[in-house]
C-alpha cells in the first residue's frame, strides 16, 4: 500500500501541485507588474468568460482520455495520467479566471452564470463515469446534479438572492471525491479503506449542493440563522453518535463540521443582517456543539467516572459562561458588528483542544491538563485574534494550499493506517498553534471584546 501511495504522490500530487504553483506565481507576477493589467485586458484569451467557456468540453475530454487506454492500446497508465493532468489543468483555471476578474477589472454579470455552468460541465462527466464503474452510487450523483441545476437556473428567475458561501466548498469536496476515486481506480486494485470515503465526500458535496441551491431562494437575513441551525444540528448529531453509536471520533467530526459553519455565520450576519433573535440562536448552537457535545465526549472518553463528570462539567460551564458574558458585554458596550479581537480563547478553539485531548493517546494527567487549560483560557481576559476575520485573510493562498494539503495527507494517512490518532494529533496541533499564536503579540488591533 505504501508503494501505491508513493506512486500517487509522485505521479499525481507533485505534478498537480507544481502546476498550481506555476499558475499562482504567474498571476502574482501579472498583478504586481505595472504592465500586467493593461496587457491582460488586451488579451481576449485571458478574459474570464473565455476561460470559463473553454472549460465546457473539458470534463468529457478528460474522462475520454482517462479511459482511452482500454480502447486504443495497452498503455493504460499513460492515458490515465494524461486525463488526470488535463482535468487538473482546467480545474486550476477555475481559480485563474476568478483572480483575473477581481484584479484586472474584467468581472461581468454574464460571468456569474458562465463560470458555475462551466464547473458543472467539468465535474459531472467524471462523476458519472465513476458511477458507471460502480465506484460511487449513481443515485447520489444524479441527486447532486438535480440540486446543482436547480441552483443554476434559479439565477434566471430570482433577482434578489442571498450571496452563497457554499459554492466553493461544494466544488472543493467534489474535487476531493474525484481525487479519491482516481486514487482507488489507478493506484489500488481494491479499495484500500474499510469505508467508501469517496462516496462520503460526495454525500457532503451533495449536502452542500442542496444548501447552495436553498440559500438562493430564502431571504438574505435568514442566511446567518440557517448556518446557526446547521451548527446546532451538527452538535445534536455528535451527541447521538457518541451516546447511541459509541463513535466519539465521528462525534468530534460532527463538531468540526459545525465549527466550519460557525466560521461564517457571524460574517453573514454582518453583511446581510439577521433576525432579532439571531445572536441568541447562534449562542445556543455554539453552546450545544462546543459545550454540550464536547462535554459528553469528555465524559465518554474518561469512562464516565466521577473525574469524568468533573472535567465535562468544567468545560461545559466555562463554555456557557463565556457565551453569556459575550451577550452581556456586547450589549453593554453597544457593539453591533463583528470584532477582530476576542477576550479569552474562543469556544470553537477550546472545543477542538478539549475534544482531541479527550481522545488522544497521552497520559491521563496530560489530557486532563489540556482540557482544564482550555477551559481557564476560555473564561480569561487574555486577548485572542479572530481567526476568520484577521488570521485567515492574511495567510497567502499558497500557504493555505500547503496547509490544506498537509491536512488532507494526515486524513489520508489516518484512513489508510486505520489510526485515528493521526487525525486527532493533526487537529490538536493546529488548535494548540492558535492557542499560542492567536495572542496579539504586539499587534495593534481594536480593544478586546468578548465573543464566542
């Protein structure tokens, strides 16, 4: 298996990453060069709409090339990788046309329909091909296509629609599904893991496709509330997974998904507004996912004895106290928008640290110490920089891509070796890095303000 992973790394991951790196360096050079903007604007073949239209047939072409070895000759390996590289090149152009539209003033209204249509035409032929090979369920691909088409055609009859934060996440998960399918098909004779991981990621993409479509037909001010409700649902699902199915790892994964949603609900409320009780709903969701579910996880991981009740109670009470303090202090200070600096460790970060500490393979006193430390920092007045508003936008896209690749490699190793500890350590290290590096350390930002 290790040999297959090495082949995948050297023949797929490295070439595609080099291709992506060259694209990013080229765009960076054109953006910074004084002659870059007028030159790009003068080249019809660099117009975002032209690039998007060129993607229309590439899903079919890359799939046919991928299959070509079985039709015209014995060199299946060559044709498989030719198809992979064609697909990778054109999926990277989806980033390119967006960069050109933003930085070179080439955005058009028609591009808002052309670009998502080109994405569908690029992604769905490979999905239906792998469904034909019975690698993934055909009904899921078909349902995904229905949701995507409904979202596409809604643009033509809904004038005032909510801006969508799910489109890129949906596309990303779809690409991950295709990458996993390629890995299974080209590099392994049989599926190397116990569960159909590519099908799971496709389920996630279909789920996001539904909400991507759904959010186009609801009022903008409900956007943040729906995200909060989904976070709440993740917390409740995590409780069920832990208590009913004895799957603490999946329970933590549900909380992690809720944190992804929580990353955007505050920003959505700032941009599009919310209902009068939107903040209360957000805190209820955070308290359920980051407080209640993680407390149950701690109790379960520490065998449900008296000490387990103590640790779980401390985490839950500190989380609730932090959320209540946020509402009271925000009202007292008259804060109506989002903040860049928190008072105390944010509850999502504390939940990740406490949740992974409960499950990680370390001495009991170390695990308990991490849980108590995160709880104390949560209710402290130590300032922490907002990850979503300050840190994430400041990270260069190349660094984001590298970090994302490292996370995916860790996930792949975890599934491949059937060792959950690899995944727990990855999450714990990233969360602990924020616990240390999230402190301002001399940065000049707005005064600390409590926030969950």
